[in-house]
C-alpha cells in the first residue's frame, strides 16, 4: 500500500486532514457513494466520504446508514474478529457492538489519499462487549476505496494500559 511515499505526499495529507475535519462539521446531504466516480477531484471526494462515514458510523453509531451510503456492495473484511468477509457479516457484527452502552469512541482523526483512508481513534469498552471492567484501545481502521465507495477494510488495535512510558503514546 502506498500511503505517504514522499515529503510532498505527507504535506498534502496534512492539508487533506484539515479538509476532512471541516467536512465532519458539514457532511454532504443525501449523497451516496459512486464506485465509478470520475478521477477529477476524486481524492477530495474520498476525504469527504470518509469524514461522513466516520460521522455516521462512530459519532452517530448508525452502522446501517453508514454502510448503506458508503458500502453498498462488495466488502472485503480483513479483521481477525470477524469470521468472514462480506457486507452482511460485518453489519451483523458491528450493529450490536456499537449499540452496546459500554462502547464509546474519542480522539477521532481521519486521513484519506491515494485511494485509501484511515480512521484513528480511541475505543472505550466499559462493561460491554464481554469486557470485564473497562478497557481502552487505540484503533486504526484502514479502508480502500473504489470511486467514493469503501470496498475493503483492515484494522489494527492496541490496548491502552494507562501506564505507557511515552506520555503522548497513541494520540
């Protein structure tokens, strides 16, 4: 995967991040992803799509609406927590998970570029999803786009212990 292969790409990604965060405040209304979106301004439209997906999925916890709008068809899932690929399998896992009252997120950052997007955030599980007590995780969800539709997903999770040597660990 080619996310940031030069200083210029990193600088452009930082600028793109600012645009994605602005989009979180004012998402596109009624737009549905387009797997055959033309190349003009595609990266900007992918950034907007990722920001709106994050709003629906994590902020509003409306998994069904997020998938209906941005994952309408093929969905390749690489998560070790989900038994197999497929849109419906992901929905069956995610809808009850995010509806759990012990589930919350914070520290959301969204990045998109070169046909990929990343959501980086803190996930808190307090007494829900089978967690005893509470745990916090640093999460990176990585998505691949086809046009402005999300078609593939990887995730990386790391438990936050609270006693990390680095005072700015994770975020």
